[in-house]
C-alpha cells in the first residue's frame, strides 16, 4: 500500500517515512505544494499525509486540487494548527482525518490503516472472496482456511488487485504501485509479469480459483462476481 507524505520538517518526515516503510508501506515524500500536485496528477495513492504549512503555500491548495481532479485518495491532515476553523476548513475541503502535531507514530499508523480499510475494504480488516481470506492488518492470506506464504511484494500486489476488483490495471500502474516513482527509471515492466505469475501459481496450487485475468494489450484485473 502506498502513501504520499507532504511534509517540510525534514526530521519529522524522515521519522514518518522510516516508520511506515518498516510497516511495509511504500512511502513517497515531497516538501512543496507544486511537487505534491505534480505527483497526484501522475500517480495514485492509498493515502496522503498532508501538512498545511509548506514553503510555497498551504495544504488547502492540494485539497482543492484533489477535489477539482475528482481524485479519490484518502487524506489525513498532519498539522500544528489546531483551531476549530482550520479543522473545519480541512474537512470541508475533503480531508478524511486530522491529526495534530506532535503525535505518536503508532497513532498515525493506526489512522492510516483505518482510512485505507474504509477506502478499499468497507472498514473490514479481513476480506473474504469465496475460498480466499485476506487479513490486511496481519498481512496473512488463507485459501480454504489454510495459510499460504507470500512475499511482501506478492501480498501488496494481491491487495492492490482485490481493492480494484473488476478494474483493468495497466502494467505501468502496477509497476508504479509496487515500486513508487522509482518505476519511472525502469527500462521495462518484466518484474510485474514475474510477480503476477508467481502470485497466480501460489494461489492456484493452494486450491484457489484463478481470479487474476490477463487483459491482452492492457494489463491485468481481479475478475470477481459478487
């Protein structure tokens, strides 16, 4: 799962980024409004962590841009500002949560996890598709009640596919989701095919139906009828 951190306090940003990466998130970081807007135009994120006081403007500009472009990323404001007016303006512009500095990183993590569950899985920690059971917090997968072993990338890929069920995801979108903006420097997306192939094999060998479908010339999708 992928986070965009927009924060200009370098020490705090490094602490947040390290903590989230240690908890298996991909976390990209930027410090300016213009850089953040460029990123949200180019990429998709599960959650955006947004400081309000930035060197070239305020975070409300980013919220307005998200709404203007009809982007669906969840947003948690992280700010030293704690007036009622500021909080209300943030929520009015589309923020999902508001966390006042200073805060514990463990609380930030819990709020990020809760927001992603609401956004992608209707608030559930466990997602069940017929014979497949995915525990998003414990990062476990069971097929017919038997736990299988996935790599971190395979688990992230599975969750990404499931969260976008019946939606075709291009190889470039999957590559960017798995690798962040580092994907722009790759010569090809062969590693996406390798992860898809390995994930399909592991699910099938454990007794799962084949829900991952190749859409030739376009990408892949999790094909599921409720």
